[in-house]
C-alpha cells in the first residue's frame, strides 16, 4: 500500500461531499447577486477564517481587512466556482492568497518581534499547565515562517486533508507533508528552548 | 543521462512519520489510515511521536474565543454594491470555453464574428435565466443539466454553547430532521415538512439558541 494512494470513498467522504452541496447552493445564489445568501456564508465562515488569519498573519490589525477582502472576492467570483474542489477549500485558498499579498506589504516584521507579541498575547498571572503550554506554543508558532504556520493551522485546527491544503496553497502534496514535518521539528526545538529558559 | 526520472521511494517509517498529523485528525483515506495503524503496532518511536503530537494539538486548538462577526460584516456590506458578482454560469462558461479554446486556429475576422455570436448567446442565456422560473431551482456547478435531488430545506447553525437536549427540543418542536452535516462551517442541513417551511423558518429564527437559519430554496429565502 502506497501512502497517498486514493482508495474508495469512505462514509465520511460521502457525508462531506453531500454537506458540500449545501454550500454550493449558497454559492450559486451568491453568484446571482443574492445578498442574503452572501451574509449567510459570511457568518458561517467568519469564525474559521478569523482564526486562520490570526494564526497565519500574526497581525491582529490586519485580520478583518484581509478577511473582508477575501469575502469580497467570494462575492464577485462565486459564479465562477467550478466545483473541482470543496467550497471550503476554494474559500480558504482565496483567503490564503489575500493574506500572502498582505504579508508582502508589511513594512515591519512584527511577527518576529517577541516583545510585541508578548504584549499582544500576555500570559495570565495564574495559569494551568495546559494554558502555559498553549502560551508557549503561541510564542513558538510566531517564530516559524508564515507558510509553515498555515500548514499547521489548516491541519491541526481546521482538520484539512493534506490534498486540500495542497490545493489551498497551490503546491504539491509532498511539499505540504515536508512543511508540516519541518514545522513540527521547529516547534519542538522552540518549545525545548523555552523549557530551558524556565526558572 | 537518459533524462528518466527516478522515483524516490521513502522508507515506510518516514512516510508514516510525515502522515501522523493527518492520522491524528482523522483526515486520511481508509487505506492510508490502515497502513499507519499497522506501522504503529511495530514502531514505538512513531507511537511516542503520535502521543507528543496529540498533546501539542490539544494545546494548539484550546482557548479559542469566537469573535463577533456583525461589526466586520457591517463594514463589508456597503462595498458589495460597487463590486457586483461576475455574471456567468457554467452553461455560458462551457460555450465560452469551446469558442475561446478554438480561437487560436481561426482568422481574426471569424473570431470577431464568433465573439459577437457568443455575446448574443450570453445575453439570451441571461434572459432565459431571468424568465424561466425553473432557473431558480439549484443544482451543483459540476452536475449535468438535471438538478440533483433535494437533500434538505434549511441550513441551521446552533449556538455552540447550547446542550444537546436543547438541540433535540428545537428539532422536535419544529418537526425537523438533520439530514446532513456538520458542514465545514459548523451548520447542519435540516429537512422539514414543506407545507410548514415558511412558518418553521420564522420560528427557528426566533429561537435564541439558533445562531443562523438559511433556507436552501431561493423562493423561500425571498
């Protein structure tokens, strides 16, 4: 058995496919200018896109701007959705490209400014172990590159398949796996450094 | 140098190691999942790595506050007017693809004549879509001309904090069944008695524990 080889669709695959039809229906209505359908789709995707862009951009002041730009593209291009991917994959790919453009315009590399990040994501005075690990992980995530962050976020939080991530990021599946592998290795090293720095 | 591409076959351990994140999230095909399960039985290093990733992921996805969307949506809505949706659909696109795909082999004058014809076809297509009541029924973009069978009437998003018994109460009270979901967006597709659809829609919208209700039929949406 080769890894990555496509097998028969599972029950989960079929369920996901059926569920995707409902979102395709919304897209069709948006394509004909239905604002109510657009608002529905916006509200459905807002939490997931916000989370993705927060983690990917590391610029809270840019998240809303990029998200709305991406959804404006969805509004304009809905009729051109060709059904070759899931609706969610298509929307995330748009958001990813808009975010990449935004990153290229950043004048200051805020993502590597640890002091600023500490002020944005301050540790509470009393934290449980899980929260401590979460905060340490947050600082570590800020240190890895945006493309590595995107793969980690889409995999761990959004539960995307590596094939979907390859579509979103427009790269080969092997690149996705390699990026995830390196991201995990970097995160482990960064967390290990923080552990050594503990008093 | 023959130019032949030699395919690098990764050792089984490395392949498993690279796929563990998706094994952990249940996002692998059945065959891949079975292969990794088999490898995990004989590889303590991968078992340890899987456990390490489980802890990492739990910390990663924890403490996720849901932001409010209304303020952001309010900023975007005025921009929609000046950015009208691209008016095209898959039927028109097929015609355009056929013509444009062959354009490179035609004289310029023929191309121009065809472009005019396509313009007329597009205009007629748009008029038909406006006049034909059946054009408002929905089908997938990738499907053939016949519409797909309906698989539900509404998309509903419940407040994530409500307990299961509340969801059950709402479903029973509205005589609704969950026929699909959860969707990627967290919603569910409900089937309700068609005669009561408008009334059910209004009732669901009035429920505090329901964040969002949207009919799948354009006519009901209006």
